[in-house]
C-alpha cells in the first residue's frame, strides 16, 4: 500500500483540490482503489467551500509517538472506511499545513507508515513564486486570521521560504522512503487538474465531478479594507464575515495588490539567498522566480478611505457579525 500526501503549500489551489477529492471519493475507489478518508470539513469541501482537508486522522497518528498498538488502531479507523473491506492500493490525505510541519514530524510519519504497512510515501508539493505567494497569503491572513496591518507590514514578517527550504531538505534526507513530486502552481495553474491525475496515476478519460469554478476566492479591494477595519476591533472573530463574503459571492474580482517599489526591492534582497538554495533542490520547471520589475503600489490602504460595498456584501457583513454575536 502507498501513502499519498498532498502537503500544499498554502495558496496553491488546495481548496480546489480538496473539493475535487471529496466530490470524487466514490470514483477514486471504484477506478483506482484509492481511499480518500472522510475528514472533519468534508461537507464544506463537497460544496466547494474552504476546508482544511482530511488530515485530522493522520495528525492524530503523528501525535501518538512510538506506540505501535495505538498506531494500528488509528489505521484500523481509517481503513474501516474501505467499501467491502478490500485492501486499498493507496490512501490519500491532504493538508497544506504539512509543508511547514513535515520536517519536525518526519520520524513520526515514518512510524505511521510502518504501522500501516506502507512501502512508499508519495508527496505532492506545489510551490509558488515568493512575492506572488506573499501577496496571496496577505489576503488570507486578513480574511481568516485577524491581520489588520498593511501590505508592507506583512512583507516585513513573511517568512515562508525558510519553511519551504526545510521541507525540501527533510524529503531529500529520506528519499529512500519518500518520492517527492514538485510542481509550480503559477505555471501549472491551468493544468493543475491534469498534474493531480498524473501524480495519482488516475485515468484522464473518466467522468469526474467538478467543483465550482471558484473555490476560496481572494478578497476584493474594498473587502480587504473592510476586513482590516473589522480585524482591528474583533481580531480573528471577524473571519466569520470573510467566510460569508467569499462563499456567497464567489464571482467578485479579487484585489490586485503590489507592494511599493522600495518594499519590493527589500523583500527580494531579504530572500534571494534562501530562494537560490530552494532552486538548487527543485526540478527546472518548478524553480522560483522574482518579478522582472517593481512598480508602484496598488495597495489601497491609504489611497481610498471610502469602502464601497454592494447590498449583497452588506448582507454578508450583517450575517457574519450575527455569527460573532451568537458565539
């Protein structure tokens, strides 16, 4: 049996992929004997809403430590979801947080694999150019994690390239047990579905259920201003409003943000050496790039004091705040 792990990283289409796997759970089993265990946010994923994937059971196993009996029990809990009790060809878990946490959990992951009779761990890592990724994560931090600072504030504390380098090194150290596939999200975005089918050795000519066209969209420029204002007052409780906005109004145009030329130059200077090390570990088609030129800021934090909202956005604001009050 093989263990397939989609480890993100963040803002590389994880919600779309998790929605696709949740929708096609039956087809995955019937066509490939591949088990995608039910996760805690399964219903959200099936509806095309943001989810954290199905990694909860595996997370529990990673925390068990060196307790073979407990690890076997957790595997039994996973495998009881197999129709008819047949042996699966593989088990698939997805959680984008693992790109950050894998180095510290590698020994635990190998113990879990051994307890389940797993011969090989196949990991899929999607990467994204650092500045492009930082801008996208900024919107996520404002939308769901209570961040109220400006775009330039965020770029001063962003540090994910270091975690990515650690993840690549960890996989390389155990190449005897881990087969790592890395794809560049920015270049493969339009063919992400096909890359996923290739990774899992799934037939491309089968009839698969498709998630909504937009899953977990980014905030519009006005929504970013609104959420920052709410975050200053409510912290991460304001995320209830962000969820309403993106789930109920998926068709709105996301903000197009770019840092000031000075901040962009400092960002590149800060991370160039780390990105060079990352690229030494990536296949040629997945290597990271820097923007060709820095242009003026499109961040509307100080340029537009007004927040313009549609009636439908006001409905989301009201319903989200009612959830905050209810909690």
